[in-house]
C-alpha cells in the first residue's frame, strides 16, 4: 500500500509564504502524476497544482502566478511553494498520487489570516 506523508502548512499572514511537501513511499518508475488539491469549509475540493514524471505541471486558476510545484524524483517528493498568500487560500491541502490507481494524503491545514 502506497503511503503519502505530508508536511508543512500552518498559519501565514496575507501576502506571506508557506511551503508544503509530500513524500510517497513508492512511485511507479514509468509514470506518475502527483500534486495537491484543497478543500475549504463548505466548498468542493479543487485542483491546486500537479506535476507528472516528465515534468509537465498544471495549476488551478486561483493560484496561477503565485504557487509553484516542483519535484525531487530521487526522494519521491513533491513540493508546493506558496507565495502571496490570500485569505481565500485557507483550506485543507491534500496531496495525491495517481499511477495505476490513486492515493491521497491525510491533509494539512493552511490558514491565511492576519
């Protein structure tokens, strides 16, 4: 069973920065897609960003130009660098890994507030 371990998150002021990381216990060496979704109270889960083994990345419209996803393939880890945070970025951020099947992390809270 593949496990995803998330770290990072917490509290940041508006305009501040936070970093998230997610490490998979294993990944398919031929293909994987890994990234983050988020869910705010009373809202549907939405794409934040994801990246493939080939390095192709995709971002949700609300975070384009502010968030950057990257990967350390040797460590099976993806990173989410969040800049210029806004109160509407407040949510639980879930890491996921898609290969032959999908896996989700337990979620980590990000709160943007002064």
